[in-house]
C-alpha cells in the first residue's frame, strides 16, 4: 500500500497520513519497502508500506461460562499460541489463571501492544 492509497481511502490529508505513517514506522508496526516501488513512475517516488508483523503481538481472551481461551497472535491475526482453561467461579481466581496463561504463551520476543477481552 502507498501513502496516496491511504489518503484516498481514509480521506485524511496527505500531511496527516505522513505523520501517522512516520509514527507507525517509529513504533515498528509499519515498514517502508523501497524495494517494492513502482518501476518507471515519473515524479516523486512513492515508497510502498508494509505491515510489520515481526515485532508486535496482541492478546485476546474469550471468557465463557465454562471455558476461557487466551490467545496470542501477531498483528495480522495469525495465532502464535493459545491456552484453554476452566472458567473459575470467582474473579480473583480468574485473574490469577489469566496471568498464568498469558505468561505461558511464547511470543518469540514480540512486544505485546494490546489486549482485549470478550465475554459470552
């Protein structure tokens, strides 16, 4: 994807997109791919952008009445690991079990950048 594509699809100004892309590149969530640029284009070269799924991970928790699932995925949604556990009756027990389940997941040195909880 190019910055121009982001401007067109979001209707944000080119300056706003440039600032957002710069922030995402600094956070290592997006990387610039000059090697994938358009060949033979005239004018200022447009550098393609690519989501960088190598550095970050997200955690999701599905809290069910009987079972709770904890999963870690990369930012593209590919599951890196998951744990399934019985849902305890008390919240203190749940917090301890979730902490234990999350610490058991291996993310390959990725930084966990967000987490979410969904209850049934």
